[in-house]
C-alpha cells in the first residue's frame, strides 16, 4: 500500500476501506438515496480476528468494523447511531491533543437538529448545516490547547452540547464496569473498561501504559483486550497495554455468591479498584 500509515492505523475520517468494498459514508449515501433499498449488509459490525484488511501481517485482524475488538465504539459508530436511532445524537472528534501550528479537521455527527456550532475556548468558529446528501459537518481548525465545544440546535433551541478538552499528563486509572452485579453461576461476565486519565478525568489519547490486574473474591479474569488490530498480547492474561488510552478486562463469576474486587495498577499512575457483586 503506497499511501499506508507506518503504524498500520486507519483514519477515523472514513477514508479507508476494503479493496472490494466502500467506505461507510459511501455505502450509506446509496442506501438513503434509493427508496427501493430496504436495508444493507455491513461486513462487519465488529472487528474480528483473521483476514487482516486493509493491512497485511503484522496486522492480525480486520479494521472495518463499526466497533473494535474490545467492544469500544469507533467514531463511525455515532454516524450509524445518528441515522438509525430516534434519540438525539451529537458526536465530535478527534481528540484535542495536537502540536502548535497544526490544522485539524473537526467532524460532527448529529441528528434531531438543524445545525451545529463549534467553539474553541469559547470563541465561535461558525455554524454548519448538512447540505444535500452530506452525513457530517466539518470545520478546519488551527490547533490551540483548551476546549472544543459543539452545540446542536433545532429551531434555535439547544438539543445537545458536547466538548473535548486537551488532556494533561497521565495521572490515574479509571475503571467502569458495565454491570456491577452478575449471576453467581460460573459463566456470567462483567466487562470493565479501563481508562488512562489525567488528574481532571480526561482520557489520554495515545496512552499505552502497561496495566496489571488482580482479583480478590468470587471471580476471575476471563480475558483482556485493548481493541488494537496489531497487538500480539495474549487475551488470557492478567495485564494489557492500553491502546489510545483504553483497555478492557472481562471478569467472570464463580458458583459462589459474594463479591469480586478488581484492582488495576500501572507504573506512575494512581491505581483503581471496582467491586462486582455476585448473586
């Protein structure tokens, strides 16, 4: 691939697709254009092991899922959400940690609104509306540290507001269990998201800290992951490097009712613990 990224990454700007397919937006525009098309088939909803595409080895999984291997939504996930869910959606990206002098494209996916206004450190950068068959709006922004804020409005009334802040130095680990109560049947699972954050709780983009896990009580680590398509780390382990500031640890119950305490630690970071009840 002549124009491939050296780190074997694909952009969130939806400009990467399989040789035999098309991008998400290219496909969705056709679906929305023709009334006789009742639906479409997405290959695939999730990234999956094997068939590394569009990169060959040392990539070891697909890239074109709406959700990554660890179950973390990609930015494109919110485009589908904005098109096919009834509730209001507003999603802006990318992160806001760049270098002075860079100009960054900021995209927004939204629905249930007429327009979106973007602000940088409180200064309006203008309002955008989707035109013709556009599925997102965009601003080209000279980078300066601080906060970018998006505000969607319908008939002048605010629908949603989202912001992204420049993250500081990595300071702590944050654990977020999808369920803090699971069945004590020996098979039930809790999926725990692991975040590398600064002191104010902002996710650290690009963080790759090695995170170690320990469990006490009536459960055990079933698997770990981070969503990276090029990671060669084992899924069955008690440690995992973060990928873009995130990792995942899957906790499984035993047949005993009680409590599971999961602790995550990494060099130089404040550790974190979460309790999961088994009943």
